[in-house]
C-alpha cells in the first residue's frame, strides 16, 4: 500500500496530544504572568485605597472651612452626603475597568494550542 493510503497511527497522535501543555504554551512564563498580574493589582489597589482614605478622612475634616450654601444647604453637607458615595462608585468602576484591561492583555498573551 502506498504511504499516502496508510491509516493514521492513532498511538502517535495520542502521544503528541499528551506532550502538549493544556493551557499555556510556555509553562515557565506562567509564574511571570501571575507575578505581573498581582504586581499591577497591588499598585491599583494601593492607589485607589489612598484616594478612598483622602475622601473619607481628609475631606470631612476640612468640610467646616467650606462655608457657602449650595441649593439652600451648606456645601459641606453636599460634599459628605453625595460626594463621598459617588467617589466610591467611581473607584469601583475604575478598578473594574483597569482589571478587565489587565485580564484582556494577559489573555491575549496566552496562546492556546
């Protein structure tokens, strides 16, 4: 029988599948990607927590110095009643957007066979 008409060697295909890595092409690069992810995550958390601390602690501390009225109420009331919760929502949205971008860039570098 000519070589082009031989049936495929099923054992050889199974061996080739077993030698491939299942999810990561370069297994040595996986810890580096993980370290990069957690480094970026730590930096983002530190920056956003510092913004949270400033909004939560410093803004109310200096709120009494703001003496003008805004829509009939003192501006310090508006700053603490609406400014802080809106800032917290913005912090959550920024964290989600940044981490989605980091996840997408990490997934783009992860070539699956």
